[in-house]
């Protein structure tokens, strides 16, 4: 099996598939073994080219079969793919064979790297699209950095997650940017409200022990920074920006005669700071603030919001007809795994985008395929139409770094999957760029297939498979 993987240069990722076939009745090991052989022979078309090792246990109360299947096909080099329908087909064949032997059988899939999630979620996780896994990673990072319930909820909001914390419940509820809901205990059994509060208290103790070493200046500044950021992304005019900050207890000195905007806390006049000291100097100049207010105004129209709700920016890696949508999707995809600015630029390059990241946080993207350019702050990062900033990217880098340090094996595996997907995209781009656009792009767009199915088909195509859409639909 290892030689087969080496032959096709597919040594990373999932190594094997493991099935267990248990026979509850008291039958001989020989008959158990024969049933296993008959099942493989009956499913020859399904297993063709996949190397299988089958063994029958004889040292337990009930004999049972184990099947280990190489995930790389020795004939075609393609990876093993199994839908729920195909799994049910294998179960039905096994049941029919056992009925023919006058026994009943219990057949199950027993081994995946994540034994606490269902098969559908594991398939989704293989292709970097598990919303529960992303939610879990984000929550784990925010727990590690938070000092209170409100601090935690605010950090989750920075990643576009809403948090529902009801005092009469044992757990809390997270709402994904795309609207999916999940209780904290379903993500991790120990994540009760009591656990969260204990963690936050321990972080407070740690912070207090360091007060002699660091100035506790960050509290009021961080609060001001968060509220100012909220105001910038909400206000539609300069007047509205000043009003929102005033309602939050802050006064703004925005004079056309002065270069800098200053903000101070009404109750604590000594708490005063320039806007350029809260953010990078080039991030929110007066000119860029005015542009942001115009963007907020445009995004508030109901027609645009309805359009965003119907077509978010997340599922367009293979949308070669709309360069901006594909760029938006690629930025979201790469931020889920990049641990630094350099890693982010490298990942974007794998998907065909050149990234320019200048001092002051000015980030732009360009793609030879479309000949288009776009700035980071013009791209949507969620279905609500919020725009990216370099600070958003840095938050994601910190989250991913934490995940890499705490779950290095799984992070490495997901990196491999990202590289496989990037290879599929770049292969298709090269094909379209060669001039035979209809032949290549036409095989990607198919109304009968979901975005996930298109992605899987494209990955197969990049490995050299000829795809018959009508047959495989």
C-alpha cells in the first residue's frame, strides 16, 4: 500500500479505510471468513483497483471480519470516495449475504480520525469545509484569550460568530456566520458554562499576577478600540459615526483644520487617544473613513442584503466566471489555515492570486487569469457584507497559530488537503488559460451538482480522471 501511494505521490492525508463486520450469532470463524470473501467478490466493481487486507478475528466471543482498504487506487491513482448511498449499498450486500447463510449481521464503519462526529461531517472536514470544526477551533482560541463572558463574546464576534449565553442553561449556543447553530457541549463535552467561567477566572488571576510587570493600559484602550471599530463599520455618515461614539460614552474631535482625529472618554478625560494610535496610521485616515461610510450606506440597502443572503462569498473557489467572487472565497479559505502574513501570501499564490502587502496595511490582489485587481477592504468576509481589514487577517493568523500549536497533526493534515484543493484549482486554471475553456470549465459548472460535489469532481479531474457528468450525477 505504501508503494502504491509513493507511485502516485499521494502519501499524505488519510492512510486507509477500516470496516468492521461483526456476526452476532454463534458461527464458526471459517464461515465468518467466507462471508467476508463473498462480500468483496460481490462488490468487485466498487473495490476494483483498491488493495484490501481482510482478516478474521478468532480470539473473541464472536468471530468478526476486519477490512483495511488502501485510500489510493492502484490502477488509476484516484483517492477513495464514499457517499452515504454507497455505504448503505455495502451494508445491504453484507446483510443479504448473511441472510443467505441464515444469520443476522451488524455492519458498521468504525475507524475515522474523528470518532465523535458523523460520516457526513468527516467527509466535509476532509475538504476543509466543516463549519463545526471551524467553530470549534475559533471557540477554543477565544477561550484561551478571554478574561470574562463579555470579553469572550466580543472575541467571537470579531470572527463573525454570535454567542447566546442563557443563565438557566448548562451550555452556550454559537451561531455560525452562515446561520448554523451549535451548542458548546456538542463541540466539546467539557464546554459547560461552569468550565468557561473557571477558565476566565484563571486568566484573570494570571493577568493580575503580571500587573507589576505590564501597564494595565490595554483595558480602556481595547474597549475604545473595539467600540470604535464597531462604529466605523456601522456608521453611514460622519455625523452618525460621532453620534454612535457619543452614545457609547466617547467624544470625537474631528476638525478639518487638524490632521488627526482624537477620541476621549467623557467620564475620564485623561483617557484620550489619536485614532492612528488605536489602529495602524494608514488604516483609517479621514479619507478612508469617508469611503467606509459610503460602503456601509450601500450595504444597508435591502436589495443588496437580500442578494448577499442568497449568495454568500464562501463557495466560489471554482467559480471561473466571476473573478471577484472567486477571490472573496479564496481569501476566506486561505485565512482559515494561514498562521502568518507570509503563509497567507503563499497560499493565495497557490490559488493563482498575487498578493501585495505594503506597510500601513494596504493589501491588494491580482490574477493573471482575469487581469483584475482588488483591494482587501473591497472584499466581503461574510454574508452580511462586512469587509476585510488587515486586523481581521491578523486575528485569524493568531487563531490558526494557536490551533497549529495545540493540534499539530490535524493542522498538518488540513494543510495537505488545502494543497490538494489548490492543485485542482491551478490545474483547471491552466487548462482554461490554454484556450480550451469550454472543455475544462464546462466540466466544472453543472446545475445538478452542489458546490461540494463540484469541488470533489474538480479534484478528481486534476488527478487525470475523465468525468462523465450525466453518468455520475
